[in-house]
C-alpha cells in the first residue's frame, strides 16, 4: 500500500468523513500491527502500542499537510511509540517479561504465513536479536517485502539513508548469525545437546553468545546441510501477518472522552469532529473487521477461514545456484499466440532463455520513423516512484536500467506503460548483457547486475522476463512510462533513439568487449511482442498495471 493512492481517502477523513476514516484505519492497521508485533516479538504490550499509534494518528490526522507522506508519517508514529514503550519499562517490569509474553510473534509469523524451510528459519531467528535490532528488522522486513521504501525506513528511525544502509548491514549480519543458532538447535550435534542440557529454551544474550561460540568451534554445526539463501531473497513477496481473530482496537479509548479530546484540540477543528463521530453509534462491515459503536475495530474473520499461504519457495529462493542469480532457471518462452482482428502483439508473460553469447541476432525489421517527442527531453532520468515520461510520435526509444541492490535489495515493482493510444512494441534488447549475467565479484559486492550475496539481490515478479541493460521499444502513437520503485531500488534513463542506433547496439558482441550479442525481438508485424506491463487505461497508481502482454487493436 502507498500513501499516494490513498490521497482521496485521507483528504475525506481529514474533512471529518467517518466512512473514510473507517477505511483508512482498516487499511493501515495491518501494517502497524506487523511493525509493532515484530519489533516487540509479540509482547503483551503490542496491543497497547498499536492502539496508541492508531489513536495518535487519528487524533493528529488534521495536521498532516501532505497526504502522499501518510505512510512514512504513520510508520514514524509507530516507531516513536515503540521507543517510548522501551523508555517506560522499569527494572521491575523487566523481570515480568516472561510472564507477559503471551504471543511469540515469530511463531505467529510461521503459523499464519505457513512458512517452511529457510523462511521459517529467518522468522525464528528474530527471537535471538536485541530490541534495537528487532525494531530495525521490523522495518527492513517490510522494505524487502515491498511495503516500505528505504527513505521511509530511514525517516522512521530518524537517521540518514547512508546511515540506515550501515545499520541494516550490521543487523543483517546479526540475523545471519541468529539463523546459524536456529540451525544448530535443530541439529543432532551431541556437543550442542550437552551444552544446552540446562537451557530453559528462552532466547537471551547469554545463551546467544554461548551458542555462537560453540558454532564457531564445531565443524558439525558450522557447516549448514544446504546452501544458505540471503534473508532478503526469502522475504520477497511475503504477505503481512494477518491480525489475530479477536484483536480489538478502540479509538474512543485511551483515557479520552469526547469532551476531553475536544478540549485538548486547538479550537473546534478536525479532532473534535472525529472524536464526536467516534462516539456515535455505528456498525459497518469491512474485510475481516467490524467497526462497532464507539469506534471499536474488532477482527471478526472466523478461524475456519484459512490464511492465505505464502508462495512456495522457488528454486532461486531455496538453493544457491552455481552462479548467483536472483531468478529461477528460465523456461523457454511459449510460442506466439494466435492473433485476431481485435488483438495485436505476442503474449510474452514467461521467463525467456538467454541466447548463446556468440549468437548474432537477426536483422532488425524496418518500421517508419517520423520521430518521437519526449516530455523528458533527449534524456529523461527517472529515479523515484511516480517519475514519468510521455512519448509521442513514431520511432524507437531506449530504456536503460540502473538497478541498485546495494542501496536497497528486494522485490522490484516493474515500470508500467499507461495511456497507450496507438501501438507499442518491445523490439530489441542490448547493452552487451542481460542484467543477470554473472561475473567475478567486484569491489562493490556485485556478481551480476541484479546484485550479489554480499549486497543482496533484486528479485523480479514471477513470470517477468529478465531485463537487459538496454531495452528498446517502438512507439506508434502516444504512451506514458512510469517508474514504480517500491521495495528494490532502481532507476531508468529514457532516450528517444533510431533504428541505426539499435542495430549498432545489438550487433556489438563478445569480440568487441560485450558479454553477449543483443537480441532482436521484432518480427516487423503486429505479431511482434509488446511490453509485459502496458495498458490503454490511465490508472491512478501505475504500479497496479497487470502483467498482460496482449492488447486490443
């Protein structure tokens, strides 16, 4: 979810619309619950911190000036409440933690998302992290899953993006060490069994150090039975943990009456109107929750409804390939579908096999070139979510990829072509390499353009074709290309081009310093492939464009 696509709902809630407020709370409660639950590992205070976060958000919504920043604003409130809770804990209450931990969030994550294998291992390793690392992990987990951006993570923690990158790397190292402990505890090592004979089974810093020391000196525990996949690749695509049945959030509670809250507000403004609305009897049904009189949100999904299972790990997410690659072994593309008078283009929604590096491409068919105009000029640089460029005319355009897993790895949300009038074809791929072509690890930690074990990987959506460094398209009409960065960090540079430039690029081969020759996809006819993410409509959020590579004429 993204604050931008909620702009209308947020504005209506700020104006005192009760229905919009209900929708806002119901839509964003799962995100807050996951952040707080994971940061506190299911401690009994989770419900209180979630409630205080949502209460503060509702009570201060009128002060939010930019609805597009709602998500980062809400996450920052949640993190402040988590830190405030930590400061309030006294030495006496620390001794009562064991009795108060009624819901282990790691266990809840495993059960509700039906995690297995190394994904389960990552969830269980969270128990061994310190509070500060768990707080950061609660944000990073959602960043990798595509629910937060690195900018929002840094803002929530109150540090720069550069400092956040350092903090995340350190936390990931400690998480990997904790995964080693989880594996060791599941092993049959006799020395480990002797070591933990008197352990009560409760993770703490003392036993973490003892077990880590044992693992370093034990050949049995130090050598995992299977290749260890980086955590970010395992977390890609995981859903939010569903809110437990029976969870109650009452925005009219928290020690405030309507009168007290109204008095606390500066004048008769939004806060007074909202609190007044919350005290009116109202019953509304929403997906998985009931909003009852007094503003209480009660999760009502019956236990008989099974949670949505996480996608089973693919070959790429459960084993380490001989040459690190962020996607599964590609399968051949299907043969072109039959076209009819109302359809054009080839369905290409499948992973395609890389051609032989030394295979020279076919000749690029000739298409009319009256020229393209671009709202971004001769070189449009798109580095942020929502950046776009509109192309009009008849000719070729180059889209150059810049993928940055060192800045932020994880799930990539593909750019989309929207508002198409006319026709659009995906005609060639070049740049001398596919982005997943492997090479010796360089000083930055990359083993391919998609990342490496040290910096993490950028992972494509299932079924998305692996992009090359340069992708070429042919426009005959008008279309807008939008950068949909969310999760993985990437950028696009868009250049109007021509057939001669495309031909020169794809014909540059290994004998001239390239990793491989390019690939010509164009057939010269309407059976030529079209981009996978393209639509004639103009959605409010371009990232919602479906992966469907066939269009009506």
